[in-house]
């Protein structure tokens, strides 16, 4: 088992000097420009052989009013850090993962990419779905991939993309709500809901082969939660790859009156 203290210490040392001022710079008030220039470090993702760690670093450009998010790789034994993806304002990646000990994956603009380790390696598309996906988990041995995608009720990814295009062509924006929530904080409820999907994904001699996706939420009791979402920490693939555990609200008439959640398998 990899000591978490080693990973934490290495990441802390990695983040200690990020930003515009750096360690040892002359002290000055923390103004908004300096605050925006400080780098934010994401959660560590340890390689299967427990020798390396992927983590995201994000910077906000005050001048361009854009954020840059890129993938770094930390060698645990040496503490050296290699930047793997481009650092440019307006270009953001998310969800770093390992395909194997020498190949990483990440999500950019809703598509899954694959890239060999190395600062100048080219990224190739593994899966470019008709709707954007997020929170991807992959089990190479079992050949199973899981992800979250916003879809219309009882619709596939392709059908949801078509419905979204039709909705964008509407000449009005009227919506009818017959249950709470209609709006939560700064978001209106929309017909699309974030559902969990699984699909077979295997590497063959001809490249990556992606099988038909299965909507796991379709097997759950009907829910009225307009803001139901899952993140990478809210669902997990079993070690054998034949089951997924996820967190969901039980069906209620008006979900704004309840904060109860259950775990479904």
C-alpha cells in the first residue's frame, strides 16, 4: 500500500512555489491579481504500479479573464514533476485517469483522450460522444468504462443530442414546472438529467473499441430530483467490474423538501 503521507508531502512541495510570487519573494498585500495567479492543485490519482501520481493544476489569467487547467505527473520516489498537457488560458482538461502504468487519460470538451507519458506526447481521442461526458472511471483488466452524461428521460446519448439541438432551435424559452425544484440557487431545472453509464472499452490491434452504453439510472426508481448529479466520488465500479454502486435520491414528489439519499447497487 502506498503511504498517503508521501503523496501528500510531494504535492505540497509541488504547490508551494506555484503562482506569480513564489517562495522567497518580497512580501506584499494579497491583492486580487496575486490571488488569481496562485495555482490550484487537484486531487492525486495514483498509477496502478503506485510509482506516479497525476494531478491537475489550474491557473486563472486576470489579463485574459480565462482559466488554464492542465495535467501534471509526479514521480513519487524522486519528487520530480512533468507537465503533460498544454498550459494555455482558455484550454482546460479534467478527470485525469490511468489507462495503464505508462498511458494516461483525461476529458477535454466532453470527450475522452488518451496520451502516452511524456511532455511532448500527442493526445488521441478514445471516445467522442454525441453529448459531453464527465467523471470517467476505467477498469482496464475488466474492459469497463463508466461515465456521467446529461440525457433526456428515456433517451440514449444520440437521441439526447438530437433533442438538445431541437431545443436550441426553439423560438421561445418557456418551461412548465409541476414539482419542486424549479430553480436551485443559480440554476434552472432542465429536462436533461446527469445519468451514470457503463460500456465495454477494449484496446484491439485496430485501436480502441467502444461498445454500446447502458444507462444504469434507468433501472432505478423514478426520481423527481431536478439537480441529480454524480461525481467521481459518488459512484464506484466493483473490483470485478460487474456492478456499480452509486448515490441517488429516493423518489419523492417534491425533492426540495428532503435531503435524503440512498446507495443503490
